[in-house]
C-alpha cells in the first residue's frame, strides 16, 4: 500500500505538469493568429460617407441615405486612443482638402486664376459734404456816412458786381460840407504859398491834409478827391464801391432809403472758389491730412468729378454725428457748385506696396478667410489668408500668400463644394463631419446625445430618427452600419 502511494503521487504531478505545458503551448500557438487578425483588420480599408460619418463599409459604393459616393475612411488613433498614422495616411489627410479638376471641369465650372502680385492699393474714404461760401472771399458793403440812397445800381440778388463800378450813390449833407471844407483848404493853401513867413505857408498844407483825411474817413477814395480838386466844386452824390467782385447774395436797401453810418447795404460773395466741408467718421480721420487730394462728385453733374485739396481739419468732434469736419478748398469754374449743395467726397489714402489680389478670390466664412491656390496644374488647395484693406475690386493680403501664387478668382465656391463632397475641409466652418466647435468628430462614432445628424443640404437628412418614417424593405440595410 505504501508502495502504491509512492508511485501515484509522482504520477499525478507528472500528469498535471504535462497538462499545463500543453495548455501553454496551445495558447502561444493561438496568439500569432490573433495578432495577424488584428493587423489584417487594421490594414483593411474602410469607406464612409462625408455627409453621414456613421455609415462605414468595407468596400466602395454609395451612401444608403443620401446616395453620395463613399470616401476612404482615415483612422485617427489606435486602440488605446493615441494618435498613430502611417505616412500614407498622413499624406491622404493632407490631400483630403485638395481638389483636382480636369480641363473640361475647369471650363464647366468657369474657374479662372490670376497670379498674386505686389502692387499699391489706395484706401478710399467715402464721406458726404456740403458746399459752402469761401469765407475769405466774402464782404459787406456798408454806409460810411449817414444819408439818403439817391441811386441804386444793383436792384436784384444774384447780380454780378465789380469792385471797379459803383453799386449805389448816396447824398449826405455832412459829406457835402466836408467837400466844401477841402476846397476852401486848397484855396487857402494856394494863397498862403507866397507868404514869406514859413509858419503861415506850412499852415496851409496842414489844413489841406486835415480836410483830406476827413473825406477819406467818409469812404471817399483818393481818385475821387483828386477829381474834386480838379473840378473845384463838390459832388452832390458820393459813389459807393464794393471791396471785391462777386455775386450779390443779400440786398438790404431800396432806392430813396435813408441809412445811418455802418448800415449794411449788400452782402457780396466771390464764388470762383468755394469750400466743401466733408464729415469724416472718427475711426477714419487719422488717415487724412492737410494737402490731401479729394475727389468731389455731385448728382447734378454725373460723370464729371471735381478735384480739390484739404485745406483745414477742424480740431473738434461733432458729438451728435461722431464725425470730424475737413475743409476742402477748390476752384469752381462756371460756378457749377452752388452753396448748400450736397456732394460726395472720395479721399484716396495710399497704403504702400503689398500683395494685391482680386476681391472675388477671397472666401469669407465669418471666422476664416480662405483663398484657393493652384499648387500644380489642375490641383487646388485651400489657403488661410489675412486680409487687410479692401476696395471695390481689390484686396490687400497681409499673410498667407506670396507673389506668384495662382489664385482662383472665379469658381472658388464650386471648388469648395467639390472639396466638401470629397470629404475635405474646404473653406467653410462646421462642415459635415465637424463638430460645432470646428474640431473633427471621431470617425465611426454616432452623434452626441441631443444632437441631430448634419443636414448637409439634403432635405430630410436633419430630421430626428424618431420622426423618420421606417425605411422600405430593400432600401436601407441597417447591418451595413458599423456604429
């Protein structure tokens, strides 16, 4: 009995060891097959829909929901969630936003390209203005002496007057007495010239100078005084002249009216030069300066712009309109510009040399500004750019392009649509397969809770699953979807 126990115990140990070794051998044999299956599964190409990323197939075809061509699915991570891409996958991801067009497709899409070039761009500041009188060319005709207006040579407003011709004639008793005093002083001077006493002869000259000064204070010109001395008798009426030539803009007297010293008879303005006071918003007035060229346009003369220069910038801001006024002094040939006329002013500000492209080449998505660049013949890629100033047809590029790059100036939106259909990012934010924050959604992952599938421009695609009618038999196979 003891011998049988000595034999049985070692035999059991041997049997258990043999069983453990066989199990370990079988487990090691199965592991390479499992790794091979994982590698095969990882190396197998999958296809998905750019509009419905939760549709995943193992072969090419069309989307069972929208009927679009399936695109190749790019794995963005490994099983443990870490990013791991092969060089082929990285190249494929980089080329995902590129669009290739054949010559026929370019013609059908009306795609045209131009080269980005260095050029000068002028910023245009548009402002409104009002034509005003040139205050340095305005004058008043006043009465230098009290009297009666015997003759009025200007009877209407708007009449042209010259400084060489009188505008009125006034009768004044004080002026008549002053003329007589001057004639007596001249007669006394002539009589006292032969006096041997120097004080008496010089006294005559003093009387004439005093009487002449009195007449000049009454507005009598030296030429009129000379005529008075030659005639030897006083003039009953004194002619009144205007200090400058221009247009009568206001008339205050009538013929036969009595006036006092200092009363205004006429207001005269020379309209050969006018002011245009333009209003520039406070964010734009730092770009204007004195001497800058300004183009003035009026609706009364379409197609005939006027030119002037900024003569003065007012040192205060209008608190109601939040604008700064600038005075433009300009000639007015033919008196075409009338005071109080509304005009439009265009101030051109040079911005220096920079890259300039047509403004139609820039696609503005709200957050990004994208330009489609032809990297190689027929191949277009999206390029984020920073746009500076803009004009009606040109845009200044601060970064993102270099001289010589060919940009699409027409057909850019069609290229962008083609890029999105192929699964590329294009120039639009929140495209299919993108979350609302602009980050790529996980491939093969259903939409987040509370979110509806992207509508993507197809009717009925954005309806919640609960509201969709059940698919007909043979139209949609749910076993094709890998969630």
